[in-house]
C-alpha cells in the first residue's frame, strides 16, 4: 500500500498514456485486418 501512495502524478500519466497507446495499436490493428482483407477480396478489383 505504501508504494501506491508514494507514486507521483507524472508516473500515473505516463502509465495511462502507455495504456492508451497500446489500446490504440490493438484497436487499429483489429480494424485494419478485416478492411485489408475485404479490399484484397473485392471481385471488382480483380483483373
């Protein structure tokens, strides 16, 4: 419990920003894969 009370706000902000970065990468990758597959599988784009 003493470790939680001694952390400063800058460390908390860095952790929150890191979590937001990781979540953004995960969500972006999750959305990118189906859109990329759809683009590659469109019959109208076939030669």
